[in-house]
C-alpha cells in the first residue's frame, strides 16, 4: 500500500464532497452544475490514480490509466464551463 495512492483516495473523497456541498446550495444554478462536473472529474481522476498505484499487472494499470484520462478530460471540460 503506497502513501501516494492513499492520497489519491483522500483527494477523491474531498473533491466529491466539496462539489456536492457546492451543488446542494443552489442545484438550479449553472455555475453550481459546472462545479459539480469539475469536482466529479477530479474525483474520477483521483480514483484512477488510486487504483493505478495498486495495479498488479499491465491490464489493470492500463484500465486505471484510461480512467485517469477520462477524469482529466471531464475535469478540463467542467473547468472550462465553470470559468
């Protein structure tokens, strides 16, 4: 168990918690929706990073990197909409 991988899990939990908190304040606001998408992307990226640290073979590592990439794309799209 790697400390760096555990940091990814903490980052995932924190980012989705903050995103849900912001979204719960005004669910109909466009800014709040965009921040939710941004937070979900960061969470997805962090979960991929967490599992990448624990992968046992190349197939698991490749799947984790694909999740990482999807998270990075969603994060960038959410941030672009947020700003």
